[in-house]
């Protein structure tokens, strides 16, 4: 899943590392910094260590918080299996 934060521009001293080129992208026209999939703490540390721009690091941290698994399940879409069974057994 792709997650993004809004960002005006990349810092002058930041370049996306080759190992992250397929997962971390910046769309200047849309002003979006996007990360694809799960971002580990190690990923975050490696990326944030590449610049001293604190505003960018804060945006990267926002992105990290969106990309990390937080232990909560994704919200369900529609009724659960149990809800559907209840409706068949005891329509109401």
C-alpha cells in the first residue's frame, strides 16, 4: 500500500538511495512524498540520516508513522461473516 505526505520540495542535500528508488518517490507537481509498503525503523533511520533538514525529517517521520504496522487491524469493508450469519439465522 502506498502512503504519502505533502512536501513542497526535497532538501538540496537529499537524494533517494538506490535501494529505495522503487519504494520512495517524490512527485514535485503533486507535492507528494510517497513510500510503498512497510517502512521499518531501520529504513526510517537510513533515510533521515541522509539530510540535516529538520522540516524534511519531520515529514519523513509522519510518513514513517503511516507506513509502520501499529497492531490495529485495517477497518472492515461491509458486514463481517458473523453479521451475515446472524441475519440468515435471525432476520430482524
